[in-house]
C-alpha cells in the first residue's frame, strides 16, 4: 500500500524543467504534480561513497530540488572502483565538494547543501531536521545506530542500504509505520567480529544496484506512489541474481521505537558499539551490513 505524498508540490516548473523532465511528466502517476513534489523535496544522503554515489546522481537527475550530503572524507584512488560520483581529477578533494561538482554538472537546478563534517550526536539533529528523507549510505555501526535513533526521534523516514562482497540489502524504516533498525539489530556485533568492506572487499557494481534502490524508495515516498520497503527487506545476491523479500516486524520492546522506549535521547554510539577514539562515528563511503536470511543479522560494518 502506498503512503500519502511526503511533500507538497512546488509552485511551478520552468520551461527548461518541463523539457528536462518530459519523460516523467507523461507518466500518469508522476505527471506535473509529482514532478513539482520532487522539486520541493529535501533529501539528505549520509555518505558520498559507494551507495551515496548512485543515490545522489539519480535523485539529482529525477529533479529532487534540494540534496544534502554529509561526509567528512576525501576522494581516494581506491574509491573509484565503485564511487562513480568521483574521478581521477578529484583525488584528494573532499567528497562533498566532488559530489557537488558532479551533481551540478548533471542538473544545475538542484540545490546542493554540503555538510563536510563527521556526523555525531552533537550535530545530527540540527542537520536532519532540515530534510524530509534521510538516505543512509554510511559504512559503520556507530553511524548506522545514530542515524536510526535520530530518525525515530525526529519522525524522519530512513532509507537504508548496505552491502558486503556480493550481497546487498535495502529497506525503509518509517517511524510509526514499521520497524526501525534497532528492531532488527538491537545490539551491534562485538568489535572486530565483522570485517568491513575495506577488509573483505565489495563487488564494484553492487553499491550501484543498492544505491539505485535507495533512490527509488526515496522517490516513491516523495510521490506517494507504489509500495515502499516498509516492513520488508530486499536481499539481493549478485552471483545467483536471487532477490528475496524478507518480512520485518516492529519489536514492541524496542528501546527506541517500542511501546516503552528507554532510549529517548542520543547516546555515545562509539561506546555503545564498543569502540574508542574517533574512528567509526562519521559518514563513510559504503554500506556496512551483510544481508542474511530471516531473521536478518548484522555482519559487516
């Protein structure tokens, strides 16, 4: 079942916008009203890396009017196998700046808001409240729990994606309408128990597939069309081309979104995940959880 459109339509489209989005405008379920909703939407993408690259490019191409990007990293040669926002000429450039250049080259009508900073409990609420939808493309457990808890507390949809080697998964965590990330994974795995993509690797095309699914889910929420991945998780195995839909249930005892939540303010997510120092609490390049059969379990950060 589709949800009501997430945003109101913008006042109008320019002549150039009508031409640019002509293939959208002739789709009855998008049309002029839907394109105006896209223009009026504000979407934040956490991480301008493997998942964030296709998500940002397709959201920009679709005409989402405001795209926010949170990332504190710079472009590295090892990113270019999968992070298609960036190129050789921008190695060493902050990823948010590289992303801005790519997006404005594709669609100059999109307003890009760059948050070149590490996402933390100190800044996440102020950043998130500016946007209608949060697209989570981070690569570590502390940020994933931080994003989830902030979205629940602010009532923001969290479009989740993660990847590991040949497997990827995607879901939508919509507060009040389905489970949140903590309903699935109440506790993070022990530190060092799960390899990151930097340690275990990832097939370069995989984040392109999952990131596109995230862009699609965000667009569906904006338009109020189709059936979002709320209460469902799409699991894609590239080697077999097998796609499975796993049913997810809200946990009434969830500490964040349950009937009697005990986590009502943001915590220290590095300590929660058993980490010390500054590593692992920022917006990083790739999704971090290996998708598993029911019940899904986190297995990579």
